[in-house]
C-alpha cells in the first residue's frame, strides 16, 4: 500500500472510531466516504477507489462485511476500536481489540 493509501486507511480507522464505534451497529462505506468528503479528506477519491481500503481493514480483522448493494457495502465491527499513541513515531492510531498492538505506521509494538 502506498503512503497515500496508508493515510486513507488511517483516516477511515479514525472515522470508524469517532462515528461508528459500536459492535451492535452497522455502517456503510458510503457513510464513511461522506465524512471524509465533508472534512476535505477525499478530494481526489471516488467511492469506487475506497474498496481496497475497506478490504484491507477486513483482512486486518477490524471490520466484517454484512451486506452489499451495488457499490454500497454494510459493515460491522468485530470488536470496539481503541485509540493509542505510538511512542515511537507519535502517530495516533485506532486499532480493534482483536488486532495486534502494532503501529501500522512504523511497525513498533504498542
């Protein structure tokens, strides 16, 4: 994944933490993308560009897909997301309770 791709994944993780951090609720890729657009984070992206980032988050064990309708995908969290600060690189990161406590930016254990 490119540096820009990592940045997008970090943004998605932060949005999930701030807006959708409930294992009983569902959310869509469209809802996350709208927050990104509203905050000026998705100026060069389209909803179709988001698919690999959500797939990565699924592969990493943060989210699970529960339904799909054309380009809209519904997700649920496996576990609540927690915010950590990496002592090594200073990056705020958002990880699910089932994910390894490793900074995705610098790969240092939290």
